[in-house]
């Protein structure tokens, strides 16, 4: 049996892949496949992989963990959707920084929700209508439910997740139904909605409608974090901090801060004060958060927040 064999031999111009167990070349086997976990070695069949497992197991686990962390800590795609009215990046805070309108399926920023509306003669008109599609507001909980269901039927992932939250919490005339909530969260997640992964993780984290399972919660939080959800990333940082791995916790919190999560910034500050994060970590986090604020701040949004902070605070 071949031990510690590289899966390729020869120079760069004539590399030959070999089975890590029996030594057959790709020309002899025609079926060499990488180890799914580590991608370091190849095997000609399942029997060779099983036979070589005892020699390969330790290195495989090490490399698989490295590959997992490379994917987990890679800077995620930033959600930089713009308000459809002012065309400025939407704030992270929801629902005070931005509000979902079930009439048209749009997120509207706090500044545009607050801004006065004038007619062609310069007269101020009713500002209760949707700023984007000018649909009058729903007049009952039942009407809200009807609108959100229509958006779900149209394949709107924001509506799917929102309706899942209504079912989970028993809001807007929806009876509390954890099973239905999870179905909607899974449906939205399958369509790429990152926040739904976080909501599924939260269900397993707190035992809402499912048996409490920290491992599954962590797995769904990871899926959400990789897809760019700041709350999922923040929760992973909390997991690591509770486990005493402050280095990994700081990494998670730093990524969350870059997305705009102010609570992660506060925790990095606390960790710096307690000696669990460096001054450089804290300074970098401050710079990243200021960069985020530079993208979302506007006079109109500031005016809205000054008028009613609880309703329109956006950072």
C-alpha cells in the first residue's frame, strides 16, 4: 500500500494523477475522483478510499477545516440595494431604517417614508400613501394579510420571509404556526434570501417549533452569514465568544460591522476593553462602520430620525 503519496507526479508539463491508495494512474483507471472533503487526494474507487482512510483521516480533517473557514470568513457579497425613490443605499435597520411595502414589494428608506409629498401646484398632499406606487395604506389586519399573501404567490422572497415572521409571532391576523413559518423560511432560503437562513437558525437555537439543536442552529447561521446576513454573522460571533474563541469571534463581528451591524461594533469595543480584541481590531471596525455610514447617511434621513427616532432611526 502506498503511504503519503501525492496524487500527482511529474513536472508541470506532464503531471500524472494517481490513486492515493493503490497507485494507479488516471490513464489506467479513468475514474479518479477527489476526496470530497479535502480535495487533496484522488481515488480510483470507493474501496480504495475506505482502505486509505486510516492514513488520510487526520490530514483530511485538517484541510477540510481550512477549506470550511476559507469559505466562512470570506467577505460576503454586500447587500447594497438602493431605495427606489432616492436611489441611495438602503440602511440595514429594519423596520425603522427601511420599510417593506406589500402593495408593490419595495423597500423604502426612512427618509422617503417621512418626506412630504406635493402636487403639481406645490400643495402638500396625503403622505399616507405608498411613496413608490401611491397605493393607500391597508385599513385592517386582514387587508395586510391579503396583500402579503398576494406577494408570496408572486414569488416575492421578502414577502415569504415576512409572512413567515407573522406566522411565527402570530401577527397581522395570522395564527401562530411555527411549522408554517419554517416552511416559508425554507422556501425563501432556497430562493437565496439570506435572512431566512438566520430565522431558521434562530428557530433551532431557541426551540421554536423544532427541537432545540445548537449544531443545526450554527449550520443555518453559517449559511446565512456566507450569504451576507449580518445578524447570522453576529450570532456566530456570539457562539465563538461563549466558547472562549475570541479570535474567531472578532473575525465574525468585523464582517458584521462591515455590513453595518452596530451591535457587533459595540461588542468589539467591549472585547477591546476586556483585552480580547486589539486596538487595531477596534480601529479597523470603527473605520468600516464609518464607511458604511458614508453610504447611507443623508439629510432627509437625518430629518426623519430627528422628527421621530423610534419610527425613523436608521443607524
